[in-house]
């Protein structure tokens, strides 16, 4: 049993996956902070145009 626990704690593949996940989260967070206002404007404009297109299609 102790050998299995030691082997589990020494395993590094899962740690690597966790590190990549944390790195992706940090990059995504930085992107939201840095480009947040531009992204909000982009999606607001996109939503407005899609709404207008759908409204015109069903009018």
C-alpha cells in the first residue's frame, strides 16, 4: 500500500496537465482583463447586428 502511495505522489504526468490548465486559466484571465472592453464592444455590436438581421428576416 505504501509503495502505491509513493508511486502516486512521484507521478508527474498529472502535475504537468494541472500546470497546463493553470497556465491556460492565467492566460484567459489576462486576456479578459487586457482586452475586456474591446471584447465587450465586439460582442455587443455582434449581438445588435444579429438581432437586427433576425428581426428583418421575420418582419
